[in-house]
C-alpha cells in the first residue's frame, strides 16, 4: 500500500510539473506573439524541449521539497526575517525591479534588453510613463531631491505630496520605501522601492495572517498568496499607494496588538512609533478613492483589537505620557508637511478633476463575483469588459467567504467579534458598490470620494479576511464527496457568472481551464479540515497566484539600456549645458511628453499632476472655462499657425493645447522636442535651430 502511494505521489509530481511547465510555456509564447491561448498553441508548446526541460526542473524541485518539506518549512519560518533581509540586499545589489520602463524602447525604435523574465506591461503607463520618470527626474536640478522641483511641469512643483517622490525632508519618515533613491543610484533606488515593498508586504501579510487565523501557518501562507500576489495588488503595484495602505493598515494592527499585550515601556515606545509612521504613511497616500473604503477596514480591525485585548491591557502613567509625546511629534511632522504643501493641497482640492467630484457609487453589483476572470489577463486581456488593471480584483471567494461566516455565527452560534464586524463592513461596502448611496449619505460616510469600482477592492479584501478567519474557526466537517459536489457547483456557477460579464473573453478552453484551476481551491476551502483539503487549497492557490499575480510585472535588472538611448543622451547633454531653460513636447501624445524629465529637462507639458494655472491663464484664451484645464491632466501641445490658441477636452485627465505661434513666447520655453520639423513655422523675430534628433532651439 505504501509503495502504491509512493508511486502515485511520484506520478502526481511529474504530471503537475509538466502541466505547470506547459502553462508557463504557453503563457510566454502567447505574450511574445500577442495572441490568445488556443489548442493549437498548447499542442505546439507541449513537446518543445524547453517545456520538457522545465517540467524536469520543476519536478526535481518538488521532489526535493516533498522529501525535506518539514525541514525546509521550519527553516524558512524560523529565519524568515533574516532570509527576507538577505533577499532584499541581493535584489538591490543586482538592481532587480518589476518596472515596465523598457516599454519606452518601442517609442524610440531601440532595443530593450533588461527584462530577465516576463514582458513590459505597456498598459501600466502610470508607472513607467509617469511615476518612474518623476522619480528619476529628482536626480537632476540645482538641488537634487528638493521638496519643490522645477523639472516636473517646468515650474515649481511639489514632489512630495502628489504622486509623492523621494525628497530631502523629515517627512520621508512616512515614506520609507522611497529612501533608497536618496543614497543609491537610480537603478538601485528603483530596486529598493520595488523589492522593499514586495518583501515588506509579504512579511506583514504572513504575520497578519497568523493573527487572524489563530496562528495557523498554512492559512497564513494562503492569506499571503491571496494578498501579496493578488491580481489587483500586482497590476497596481507601483502607483496609487495600494501596497503602502495594505502594509500600513496591517502593520499598525500588529503593533497595536503587541502594545496591548506587552508591558515593557521601551518596547511600547517602539510599537507606538511604528503606529505613528503607519498612520502618517496611510494619510499621505492621498488617494481617497481607495483610502476611504479601506478606512472602514482599518476601523473594523482597531475595534476588533480593542474588544479582544482591552481587558489584558495595563496602562501606566508613563505610558500615557509617551502617547502624548508621540502624538505631539506626529502632529508637528504633519503640520510641517501641511505648511510646506498647503498651496498644493488647496490647488488639488479645488480642481475640476479629481478635487470636486461627488460620487454616489452603485452599478458594480455583478462584479462582486467577477474575480475568476482575473486568472488569464497576464496571458491576454482580449475580450475583458474593462482593461486588465481596471478589472483586477482580490481572489475573494465571495460568496463562500460570507456564507461560511454566517454559518459560524448563526449555525454554530459562535459570536466571534471579528466575523460580526467584517460581515457588517462587507455588507456596507457591497451595498455602496452595487446600489450606491444618496448624495447626503455618500458625503456623510466620505465614500463620495470613492467610486463603486474602487470600493470593490476594499470589498474583496474584506471578504478575504472573512474567508481566512472562517477557515480557522469553522467546526463543521463536510463530507469529502459533498465538499467536492458543492465546490463543483460553486466553481461552475461563479465561472458562468463571470462569463456573462465577459462573454468575449471566454473561449471553451479558457472556461474549462478556469474551472479546472478553481475547483481544487473551492474544494480545499470546504474540506480544509482534511489533509487533502489543506494541500488542495495551498497548491491550487499557489498556481492561481503565479498565473494571475506573479506573472503581471516583469523581472528586470537595471535601467542602463534605457537611459542610454540616443535621444535620451542628446537631451541630457543639452540640459548639462543649459540646465534652467524650459522645454515643450510638440505634436506628441502620452507618454512622449514625460520622457524628457527623465533626463532633467524642465518640461511644461509633462503630466500636470496639478494644474499650472499661472501659465495656462497667461494664454488669455477667450470663452473657455478655467475648469477645462484646472485638473490633473496629460497635456498634448500642438504648435499651430492656422488657429487661435485654445484647449480641447479629450477625457477627464487628458487635454490638447493648441498654441498659436504668436503666443509661443508666453510658454517661456527655449527647447522644443518635435518629430515634425517646426522650422517651417513663422516664429517672427525668433530663430529656430535644430540642435539634435527632433530637438529644436528657439531664441
């Protein structure tokens, strides 16, 4: 019997390794060819030498892991912080990041060679075309890493508050993941930012998973997979602060638990300081569309912690003194930031977009269960109702997560405060997503700053919390056969529901593969009391995490191949000789108007994260409302002789500015980057000289 079991396990390992290698091979083939997965591709990849070699290596790894599983896991758990630190240092030294900065190569017909694995995600342009150029621009100027820079927008621009970047200021205590830029090369600063956040998120997720699962390591691992490598986290990894919010929320709760358990004053001071940093970091994310829904998650976790820990928490007079002092320090630091950025804050709050929006939610009810479609956008996003990032969710197991919580509270009659709190929060957020609130209620709850689409992310996270907590607490043992039947019904139902939303996305093959991969996960959740259930849940979610999340961003090393593009070097040389003169990008749309700032060129129409009202008002455009350009905007500039200067609305964050040549000098620029020869335009008394590839000097 033992021999048969051993042979069976060997066959499972070989088959599993081959299937995983086949999936990876098909994924890579499809991405490179920009085609949809099909039977033809699977057959073509099935017998490639790379697939067979890959399956052998995976099988070898799994065999070693299976043989020494307990030893390996115990070692990793015991030394997890040391291992994480060593991995972090190695990643920084070797300049490892997940940036899609290589996408610039296609715009300059250059070769990009920095990607070790995966592909650049051009769709993540807010990373490689906005945030990353902003970060690199901070290395230039008379005072690198200044709080206010004249490179971005070509005028004094707050680099700390909006799309916050690395600056030399005490406020950076609230932005620890940007500190690497201050003392490292750009490539290593980028590695510090990318790898530091992923490693910190993974560690915090695991510790938080241990907390809510009553120290079950298997469920903590499952929780880590569901959060760290969720589609929404990976597609939005570098911008809008989702990663930071998840770290700060969970870390602050871990520290609050430690504070209430421990009576050692020195340790309590440390815990309180970390909570202070987390609070400041959360506030300074400054992305209300996610902050407001996640604020309710934070309040729920704080409430749960106080309910559970309040009786054992002993407070002395010196503890209160320390709390008052740290609160004062926090207040002083936040006032310091407010004092420096108050004009920026006022400007942003008074913009037509996004400052004055009042949103009532609703219209997203069907999408609460549309997370299974997140499995394949790493392969292709053809046919999705929205883009891959906008459709990205947490794999939340809703409605099973909620049904399990209801079962524990009402059927098993276990009044767990965590489950009760998060069932209420889930209903609250779900109602806002599905039906919306009246304007008064939306404003009162502050969800008017969010949207149904963005609140869905907090709704999914709340369901993941319910899911893990329920798995840790449920006592009812479902029969294995019944568990398989229920799992099958749930998987097919949710997949069909997703199909109804994205009918063009699902071929028969994609639908079948979706069911095959999610069925073991649902079965494992229902049968997690049994060894086969736990293994089924862990291994299926590992595969799902790899496909849907871990494959999103490329693994790249360095940026030297990008910054050495011919035109980049030409701009950098001109900037070194003439550093204070302003630039404009003519006739080109997004993202081209942001590449010059990566080379230190002050560019007036680089993405205006907040409006340069003084400049745009100076154009004296007749009969056009200031609200047209009083917004966050990607600005395309068109120099023209044929029409008067005016603004053209493209979409809420995109404008075209047609500038008549007679108004050119109002822009205050000397250098024009243009792929059209502007020497044919009549600049009046001014001379136009071509000084580089597509670079013109007007003087």
